[in-house]
C-alpha cells in the first residue's frame, strides 16, 4: 500500500469521528434551545421576559457557538491538510499544534509518528542506496544489470569506461544497442530464457585488443523466478600476457638448455667413437665442450639470480659509493674484453655526481652487463662511454656506444627474458639472453628507472635513473 493511501485511510477514519463530534455538539445545542424555550414560555406566562428580545439573544448565542466550533475545526483541518501535503512531498518537518486532548489531536499525533517513521525509513533507504553506488563505483569489474526483457537497468563507472558509453546514453536500451557483440548477446538471451549461468573469455569488440572474462548470471527473486541478468566484465589482459610470458619462458629455457646440451652430447659421442685418439681433434672438441658448459653454467646462474631478484630473496643493503672508484673497477675488469676488439672505454663523472646511493654488488653487475653489451655490439676500434651525472630524481648513469644499434620494433622488448634482436649473433657472442632483464630488475629494486634509445647503425644509449633516498 502506498504512503498516500495510508495517510488517506487514517485521515478518513479520524474525520468520521470528527463528524460524530460535530453532530453531538449540534444535538446538545438543540436540546439546550428547547429547554430554554420552555423556561421562557413559563416566564412569559408569568409576565417576566420580553419574548422577542429573549429569542433574539438565544438565537445569537446559538449561532456564535456553532460558528466558534466551525471556525476552530476548519482552521485545524486546513493546517492538517497542509501537513499531509508536505509529508507527501517529502517534507517531514511540518506539524500542527493543538492543545485539546480529543480525537483530532490523536489524529495529529498519529500523523506525526507516521511522518517520523517514514522519514527514518527513507533516510535508511537513501543510505543503503549510497552504499551500493559507492561499492559499484569502486569495483574494478564492470557491472551491468538487465531486466527480464533485456533492457539495461544499471551500469557502473568501470563498465562505462570498458564499453565507451555512459549509463545516461545506454539506459533502457537492449544489449546489442550498447555493444555490438552477437556472441555475448546470444549468451545473455540464453541466460534470460533458461536461467543458466554463462562464462566466456572474449574481446568486447572486433577492434578491442583487451581480453575480458564475462560472467552472465540470472537475478533470482524471492519467488524463485528470474527477474533479469547481471553481466560482470573482468579485464584479464594482464593475466593473458603473463600466461604467454610464462609459456614463452618455459619454451625459451628448454631451448637455451637443449642447444648447448645437444652440442656437448654430440662432441662426447664423437670422442667416444674414436676421435679421442686424435689428439688435435680431441682437444678442439673438449674446448668446445668446455665453452658450452661455461655457457650452461652462466645461464643457470643468471636464471637463479633473476629468480631471487623477482622474489625479493636478495637483501638490498644500500650505501653511498664513490662514482669514480666504481667505474675504475668495472673498466679494469672489462679491459681484456675491450682489447679483443680494440675498443676504448671512457668514463666521466660530472660535477655533483661524485657518489651514488645503492647496493655496490648489484650496481656493479648492472654496469658490467651494460658495458659488455656495448662492447659486443660496437664496431672494432670504437669507443664506449659511461658517464654519471646529477638529475632531478638523483643520479643518471649513461652507457653510450656507436655500434650497430637496435631496430625500433625491438626496443620495447629488449628487457624481456631471453629476447634477442639477432638470436644467432647473440649466442655467438656468448649471451644468455637474461642480461638486460637482470639490469631492469636490479634498477627497479632500487626504485629507479631504465630507459633505452637506439638507432640502427648509429648506436645505443642506455640510461639508468637512481634516486638518492
């Protein structure tokens, strides 16, 4: 029953009591009039009163009494009517003041109590609605609700962003009017028709590069009858990417381990077949086996180190390090490698950058990996520069070479595990494909950033940004 109907029934019941009261007052006045007339008749017979005057006075008194009743009750009813109108419009602050203790006053108090309870319920409903809107707005999943006819009833902000349409634009529209995806539309119809829950992974549109897991669930009422459906959109693009990375990682590890093992096994079998008696051949094969086992050892060591970095199992003890001492030490370690290609390593420590804040062992490994790459992919007789400067965030370390460079399409992937621009060339140079991935993880453990710029045949610049606190 509606609130207005409840108010009307209450008011009608109390008005009936009020009508009875007026009728009773009228009867009393009539009785008094008759009694008065009897007394006046007696007095007239005794010659005491002037009849016209007495009748006039009596008539005036009776009329004044009726007018007083009518005026007071009319004012009260008018105020009560205004109060009911205010309640119907949502204003529960109105009230009527009456000092009598009768049925009308009881009606007034009942209306006040009703208004108070209605106000409390409306406030509670409004609070619950606000809570629901807050929850829907803060959800990372997109939520859409459709009625039993398939028209949109509700859509949260996340769904608006995913689909690219606002709720105001989409309200009361069918699914295909909102999103041109016939596969999802068919599943929604199926859920509406038989109440079965549907789950699928799909792109929302043919041009959409994002992957979504879509849950379509029936809305079941208290009478166990479907009242519509809820569609939940969960973006699983990152999960898909991670699954692909994991799959690629397993494939790459298998390949990287199998290649040297196959080589080692082949040479060992050749030696066992009699080549061991040919000393020059045996020495050559054993040298190759030694090289391949060293490569395997480096690969496994890098994998274990990368795993420790990713899981945070390596303690990050940072301190201030002399920039020049660190560069001198690293250049001394790599001098033999650079001399093989007649490459010169030049270092520069700019003003204000005399020290770097970080873990000495980790930063040393970062610079060794970067310098090794710069030397490997520089032309013979070239120059590799390493310089440390101050920057807005703290310290900037740049490794610059004038080598063969990196194609533009590969720049975004060079920090991936096992990614090689030129696989054959990288293996020939002795790389494991994990060096830059290790660099990236170490820099990120220092809350820093790594950036790379390159142009084919012109060289590469790798920049490390490290904070100082």
